[in-house]
C-alpha cells in the first residue's frame, strides 16, 4: 500500500486541527507500512491511532462548543465522529478475535474517511469558526 501524503488541499487553516490530522495520517501510514497481518502487531498501532483520534475528536468538539457552532451542524459532525469510532472498534474487535481481517481494508477505510471528513465536515466547521470569531 502506498502511503497517504499530506498536501495543502487537506489544510483547514487551523493549526491545532491540521496538526492532529497530520498525526492521524502518520498513524494510518504506520499501519499501512506494517509487513505483517499479525493482529498483535496491528493492534499495537491501531490502539495508539484510536487514542489520538479520541483526543482529536474531543478537541474538535470543544472548538465547536466554544465557537458557537450551530447545533444541527455540531450534531452532524459528532455523528460522523461516532461512525468512525464504531467502525474502527468493530475492526479492532475483529483483529482481537479470530475473524479473518487484514489491515488493507481497514487502512483504505481510514484514509478515505479522513480525507472525506476533512474536506466536508472539518473545513465547514473551521470556515464557520473563522467567520464567527467568538470565545475561541
């Protein structure tokens, strides 16, 4: 699998959010670069990835709350966060269990989700927060 590359099209313009996105991308690339489908090896990286994702989602949700992001948009954004966590947890259970799960589909899902989420939900949120600089 070829690594995902960070480029200017993924920038939201918020240093904290962009830095955390880069971190997620590095973890996704770390999983992709593994030369083994050994669940123990994969889970070591995936567990650290999910800790980083949880921290990132909490930071985004705090930004939305402090910035007065509209409730409907905030709920939609949080639902997207929950969907990723649910899918990642299901895959993690598969790696921990005896299911025949490999890392390639998981990495493809994470990469696609990350880019789509940045381009839709995160950019929309950051644009709103920049246009409405409140308690941020």
